[in-house]
C-alpha cells in the first residue's frame, strides 16, 4: 500500500488536501476522487459532504502526488503547476468573478479554447 497526497482544487475558490492509502493507479485515484467529490454518486466522502462545496466538475483540478490533472468533459488532462497558478490568477481577475469562481472559470476556459466547446461544461456556454 502506498500513500497518495491528493489536492482537490476549485480554481480561485478552495483547495482540499488529504492522504489516501491504496494501491490504485493514478487514473483510478482520479476516478475515485471524482466519485467521492460528486453529489449523487453514492460514494461521496465525508470531507466533500462537510465542505458543502459544489460537485467537482469540468475544468476543476485534482493533484495526485504532485501531478496535476484538469477534469475534462471525458477524462483528465495532465497540466503543470504553472498552468494551475496561471488559471487561478486569470479566474481571480475575471470580470465575472463577482458572480462566482465557477462562472469566471468557465469563461476563462472558453476564452482559451479555439472553438470554446472543449473547455465548457458539457459544451454549454455560460454567459
């Protein structure tokens, strides 16, 4: 069994860190965290329930043992710590940040995508 340091990162909103002990692959750890941080999955973890945060969703970040992954509409994309820091900064100064970090995050990702579809939640534009 190995220890895995997990960070669930809601850009410019919150970070939750914890350790898991298991023999899961990186991909399986990501899928487990996704299930544990999603309302209605039936696998919600105590930390998620007590946090009263929204479900982990597209564009949020999960780090497993200091390797960062962005949640995509299907699966995960590995990103760098620098990418995460820049994303946090962009979300923090976005004009829609006053409405909430999730709205700003989706707008930032829409602006980064060539067609705006890949980076939005289920392809739905939020303006």
